[in-house]
C-alpha cells in the first residue's frame, strides 16, 4: 500500500533524514520498507517516520464533518452528537421560555431510522476513527514492537489501539444490539474481503482487548491517567473504554456476567488507585459568580471560566480525559451555559438532589434576583448585545461569560465559552465500579463505593451524606441509588444519560415534569438503537440490518 508515501516523505525530508536512512525513492516506499526502517530506529527516527500520522489520531476524538449531506446540522460534529443525545432524555430541558424550533432530537422525531439524514453521522464518526487507527496499525505491528523497544513506538501503537477501540465502542453503543455487533476490520486495505457483522460479545471482547493493549502500551510509554491541556490520550481514557465495554458486554448474548463485572471493576480500580486523580472539592465543583461590572448603567454579573472545575483543567483534579480550550474544549457544555445555551434541569431530578449535597448549588429553581436578564456579547462589549430572561431551573454548572485566559471587556477579549472540557471524570469510575459491584451481588461493597462519592459531595458544614441518609434514596435498591447518583453527577456532560438508559432499559418518560415542554412524551428503549445506515447495507451485502 502506498497511502503513507507522502506523509512519510514529508516527515523524513523535514528532518533531513533522507540520506542518513538510505531509503528508496518516494514512489517505491511501501509499508514493509517503513517497518524495516523502524526495526532498528531510535526515538528520533521513529518520530520522523510516524509523527505526522500518529499525531493525527487524538484529534479524531474531537472531529467533525460527519454529515456529508447537510454540513450545518447538529450531528456534524462530535460535540453536536453528544448534545443531540443530551436533548432526548429525562433530565435535560431544551429551551429557555419556548420549545426550540429545531426540536427533532428533543421530541424524538425519527432519529434512528436507516433513511434519516442524520443517521449516518454517528456511523461516520465511529468508523472515521477505526480507519485512521488501522492505517497506523498497518505499520506498527506486534512483531515490530517485539523487535524495537522504542517508547515512542509504544505510545504511537497505543494511540491506534485506543482510537480503534473507542470507534468500535461508539458504533456498538449506537448501532449494536445484545446479539449483533460490528463488522471487524483491523487493517486498512480497500481490497480486503467484506465482513459480516460479528456477534455483540465478539465485538465487545475485541474492544476490551484493544483498549487493554493500549493501556499496557501507554504504561510502558509512561503515559498518565490525567487529562492534559494539550488533549493527549490518557490511561484514564483507555480504562474508561474497558469499563464501558465490559458493562455493555454483560447484556450480550452468551456473556458470563461475573467475568465482565470483574473486568469493569478492575479498570475502574486502575484509575481510582492510580494516585493521579482525586474528587473535586465543593469550591472546584460549584461555579460561583466572581463579581459584577457596570455597563451602560447596568450592574451585570461576571462568571469566570477559570473558577469552575468543569471549565478549567487547572481546577479539576478528576479530569481523566478531555480537550483543552485550544483543542475544541467545552463541547456540549456550551449548551448549558446560560450565556448562549438553553439546557436546563428537569424539576423531577432537581427535587431528588439532597439539600445537603453541594451539587444542588449548580442548579437553580428560581430566577436570580440580581440578574434576571442575560445580556449577550455585542460588537463593542461583552454585555451589550441581545438579551433574554433567565429561565427557571437554570444551570450555573458551566456558566461563563469570561473565558479562560480572558478579561472583562470587548467581545474579543472576554471570549465566552473558551473553556476546557472533561469528557471523562474520576467520579464516573466510582459510579461504574459501584454498578459492577451491585450487579454482581456485592451490594455492601457497592454502598461503600457510593458512600465515597457522596462524602465528597457533602456541602460544608453538613453531616456526611451516605446511601442511608440521602433523602431521596430511601426505599431504593442499590442499583437504583447508583442510577440516581449517575443522573445527578453527570448531568449535562454528554451522552451518559442516553447511553445508561439504553443499557439499563430505562425509557424516556417525561410524565410528571413541570418544566419539559412535552411532559406527555414517552420514548421507548426499543427505538434507542439506530438502524445501520442504508449506504452501509448497500455497500456491504454481508452486513445485516438491525431488527
């Protein structure tokens, strides 16, 4: 294969390695020759040969261009897809004072059929990752790693295994069933035979194996568990993929639940016990107003991104993977920023948050008395544009009108929504571990794990919260406690509610809400699995459509 020719030659020429390496002319370079060079290459040469394609893998986590038909649609980007998933749930209300005009996702209108215009976008995102990863895997083979002890080779190979694993997990979460998985391809070759869909269990086993290999390679390459401002891949992400895939595998046809609960718990423990991460404090978790500024005679609030752990890696000790603001940070959190977004919390969940739980301070039933109106950035000042009334049940968890590294002033220096985004946090590992423990029969251990999280979320001056004194958890099973705490802890952070509800067989049911615009709406779990896009079915006759 010759797809790598240009990239390899650019890297080689850029570092003046051409003569030193004594390589063949560009048109004659093939994968085998590159591997031959890598067998004895030092770290500098490995980077010269592979850096350009290896550095292209992490950005796939925050990519775009997925909807080839309508580039302006929400599903065209990674953050748009997570935002779309947030819309169709029980806990997120979309719109300030009116239901939004573009409400297909919020109202669940034909979003999973094979002929829906946005359906292929999720497919494209998943498999743009696997294709990119397989291109690197074509070069860095297991045999090559056995022959060359290069740390850089292990880093680059780990990236390929992880991106492939994440892509297949994303596909399985959206298109897989308990019986059917994905067609597995582990190399990039347009001429390779078409594959039938593997079983769900075989697909998830592959994901776990790939992510486990990535974790081992990252450990050898001294890759850490904590998110970085440069958006590097982490062992936090490798173990997140392992745990997610294992919990999904429990429901797969032919699975041994005990095996996969053990795998999930072990992955969570690697992160929890790493010493690299710790749970946020109240000061880090609760976003606060930082002061006021007078503009045109109006006294207006200031919310700095730098004061929130959810918007600033420097203030978040539990961010296991995410994107710095320079690399597409904030993501779906933009939708929940009162300055520009319209996502609010449903009253049914709000009422279940214990008053002694400081997480409740990020959610607000009443309109603020000191700024009942939101003023948006205008041409000359960050608060002299349009305006809207602050709604009830508004959220300050992601509130910011002054971005990271910015100041109050003109619009181009306040940089609203310039913020980091933690896609994976330590708290979710506690929740996944507790679930694995509860569902494998260790309810006492599950309660203990959940108590660790609740203690960390207890408001200053309040008695320590536990599963036994949390007001809204009286009478719940341990699994129901974990499900409730997952909804509270992860509100507005992506597709977790959708993914968990689908896995837990919990339908969208907005009955009883006083905040949702469509409180009679119900959406069954049976419709949460997307149909394989028609383009895939027509291209691969061996592919089987979902029931």
